């Protein structure tokens, strides 16, 4: 049965995004289990306090990994009201962020540009980092990091 004209079918870009997000989350989990520490990359950049934007699977894993590291997760941000995090307060608007973080890590690649622009509209100074780029950098580091 061909559902290509069905308005209820899932757009391909969302299927691709979900697959990509799962792969990135899985890669981060494997790297962490292999002894790679994402906080080492952030520490080398002088980052001590972060906010995580996007609390889906990737955001939850990042939150957990960074909570047990040298990085302080000040808060998490997610526009969806149904997400929770046992470790941190979750804000639902970027304007709620107090500004006392060194960087904001964005977990969504598909909405990265939109989220970036939203953050920049209220905060011109805080460093913004794409989570997938952190994972890529972590994957090429030697094991002693």
C-alpha cells in the first residue's frame, strides 16, 4: 500500500533526524563506556558551567554524564513541558536562563539554527556548542582524555 500521499505519514526528514539522533546518543554512550570523558573537551575550552538545551534522549544522557564530572550543569532547557530531569531544573524558555553559564549545549541538529538564533536574540555572549560536534571531537581523542 502506497502511503506517499497520506497526510498522516511521517516526513522523511524526521525519520532521518530520529535515526541520526539515536546514532549520536548511542555513540556518546559507547564513548563514555569506553572511558572517554566529554568534560575533558569542555574543560580544555575553559568551560565549567553549562546549560543543556534539548532534553530528549541525548540531553538526558549528557545531563547524566556531566553531572558525574567536573562540569556543573546549571540547568536544562526544553520547550516541551512534559520533559523532566532528576538532577536539574528545566526551564521552558531561553529568557528564563540566568546567564551564569559558560556555554549552552544544543542537542538538536535538526533545529540547531532556529535554537541558535533564539538564544542569540536574548544572549549575545554565551558560547553555543552543538552536541554532535562534541561527540565527533570526543571520538577522535586518544583514550587518556
